[in-house]
C-alpha cells in the first residue's frame, strides 16, 4: 500500500540582503500539516529539523512567531525551548464610509 505525506515547512534565512537587521539569526515560519496527518509529531519533527539545520549552518539563534491564540504552535515552540519575547499589539482603525 502506498501512503503519501504532504507537509510544508518554510525556512527563510536572514541575510544582510534580507529584511532582518539581526545577524546570525534564522527565521522559520508557516509550519503547516494537513489535517489528516496532524497530531503525529510531524510539525514537532519539522521544527526540530529546522533547529538542527540552523545549528549546522552556524546560526546563533532561531526566531519564529505565531498568533497568541494558536495554542498548538505555542505548545510546540514552548516544548522546543523558544523564549517568548515582548508582543506587539496590532491595531486597526476602520473609517466609516
Ligand atoms: C500547528 C500544526 C502545524 C501542528 O502540527 P502537528 O503535526 O499536528 O503537531 P504535532 O503532532 O507535532 O504536535 C506536537 C505538539 O503540539 C501540541 N499540539 C498539536 N496539536 C494540538 C492540538 N490539536 N491540541 C493541543 N495540543 C496540540 C501538543 O503539545 C503536541 O504534542 P503531543 O501530541 O505529544 O501532545 C497544525 O495544527 C497546523 O498545520 N495548523 C494550521 C497551520 C498553523 O496554524 N500553523 C502555525 C502557524 S505558523
């Protein structure tokens, strides 16, 4: 029987030419696992892999972010030892038309 696993992990390194002013920092974003494959440790494994990649490449730290109500991703990042940083509050003012 053939099985198919589709997972997605974007690893975007910060470089001098990228939009980060932080040297030696790798940013990971948009970890996603299709619904039917969730809760099997795939996202956790992908993030572990990205940390291994960062270390191997000589990065000093890894940055990531997620919405404050995304308890799944927060659990993963907490588990991997990411330290929470001060959060931004995003405001939106809508004009009446
Ligand atoms: C967030 C997401 C990537 C997690 O993927 P996943 O492969 O199911 O996660 P894992 O199986 O590796 O879970 C690892 C841990 O995360 C936590 N977790 C994951 N899903 C959870 C859920 N539904 N409820 C509670 N905790 C959860 C648990 O601590 C879990 O460990 P455990 O299974 O030993 O309890 C997946 O739910 C997803 O694709 N969500 C939509 C996209 C998204 O929100 N991405 C994050 C924004 S960057």
